[in-house]
C-alpha cells in the first residue's frame, strides 16, 4: 500500500480515546486524506451523544451512524446463545459485535469509494483480527490501516498527551482511563488497577459498574422472571411478547438491579498473551441460563453432550474472529436443528448475583415423572439386571483373562 494512493478512508469511529486521535493522525500521516467516520450502533446508547459534532471538529468530513442493533441481536447474539457458546466464562460481547460492525464498515467504504478502511484496535488485542477477517470476507482486496501498528505512541497516557496537544475533548481522564467496550449485550473493563491480578475490582466504587450494581447493593428480596422460547429463540418476558432485542434490554434492567452477570477473569487472547477483564453481562447471563434449563428437558442425552462439545469450537470461532467461515455456518446449521423442540417456559429467581431455577415447562419435554418417580411406576426394575450384564460384559471378560494370565 502506497500512502500517496490513499486519498479517502473510512474509519471505524467510536469517539473514544483511540479513534478520536486517529482522525488528526491520519491527516498528518496520510497526505491530509479525507476521513469518513462510521459508527456502528450496537446499543452503546449515550456514547453516541455528540458524536457527529466531535467527529467533524476533529477533522472528519462526515459521520455515518449505522443502526445495527436488531441485526446484531438477531444475526449474531441469538445464534451464539442458541449454541451455548462461552469462551472461558466470557459471553463474547465484544467478539460477536465486531463482525457485525465490520460488515457495515465495508458497505460504507464501497459506497463512498474509499481507498482504505481504518480501525483503532491495538496490535496486542483480539479486535484487530475480528475486524480484519470480516473485512477480508466482504472486500478481499481492501487495504487496511491500523495506526497502533504504525505510530510511535506506546500507551494510553501518550494518547491522552496527543489529544491534549491537538485540542481533542475527551470524556475520560487519567484517573478513569479504563479501556471499555459497551453495547447492548455487555460492558468490558480492562487496564489500570485491573492489570495487577492481585487487585480486587472496585465493584462498590461509584461509577465503576455501569449496567448494574454489586451483589452487595442488590435488593434483599428476590425477583422472579419468566421467559418463553420458541425453537430456542426468546419471545416473551413475563408473558409479554417482544423482540429479542427488547427482551435483552428488559433482562439487563432486571439482572443489573440484582447484581447478575459480573465476572472477573484472566482469559487467553488469540495473540498469545493472557489478559484480565471485568465483564458486565446481566441480561445475557439470564438468557443463557434460561435457555440451558429449557434444553435440559427438551434435548436427548447424546444431542446435549455433542452440542456441549461443539459449543467450545463455536465459541473459539467467534472469539477468534472467524464468524464468516464455512465451519461456523455449518455449526449454526447443526444448532438450528437441535433447537426445533426447544420451546417452552422457564422461571428463574434472581437474588444478589445468583440465578436460581424456579420452574420449567415444555410440551416437548422428555422428562417423564411417571418413569423417574421414586413411587410406583410402570418401569420394571428387573430389566436393569440384563442391561448391566451386557454393559459390563467387556469388564467381566477382561477380568477373567487377567486372572488366567497372572
């Protein structure tokens, strides 16, 4: 890529620290190129306030704000939830947002005739891979500029220095300089005191948690919630039908108020290092739990066990930026087949960070009280003797041979 050929670029723009300073940096280092900012709205809400004014003031020629919320939920979150995909306790909130945003970026880049796409991901993180693999899928020959892999800036403190020197307003300061990612599914916190694994996160400090409260501050009275599913997809909360997006938003409120979905983990990044993060996923944690409870009565043993094995692969594909791959599509097809009978209702009790089963019902339930009961039933317990004799035959034969040869 020759810098002289770069006259117009599309920038993945959030208005955060990284992308705020990238606009003037691009103009300084890429021949005063035109910078078109694109923000993918995946539910970050207040972070979009004043974004256009800020983008234009810092040198962008225009700003697109793409409403991707429904697409993000229906095409990325729900398929991942149905798969039961969890990466090392992480519910993949940043991971499945990136391919959705990247798809929108490419659409604008092609529409505008851009010479390159720019992102603000660091060379240490996973997001650079997620963005770029998705871009390669939709625009294989599109040049990609990643300033963190080029410039001399080495830390977030130096980024703040650069912003102050260029008169760029920031919503953070040196004391609140966590690296955060927010959307309608989750909020992540990284950096600062969290970089020392010996430090306890400041859950009770005002302003640290944004999607809910610490379990210590949750109500003393439990909250009950009922969720209805049709073929694995959530369709109603407490009897009120609504879109999957609105269900997640509703569950965020209920879960956040009860201290649900807060985790502190050290995860294995794709680029080889371990990284500590605190994640808030209140609604998503409830949704995963309810879905799994319903599956426990609707799916047969072999399907459950195979699905659990494949869910690890599914999670790794999502985490590693390989959403747009034949294997992920094939696994989603398998998951959809398993969900044909995952229809019913789940009741959960939310209490101080805990999610407690409180009932599950389905017309497709494979659980039979008549068979499983400790009382009188049609199950003939004598049948077990023949089953055990056959099941244990290899063990008996091996023991017999061992006795003869010792």
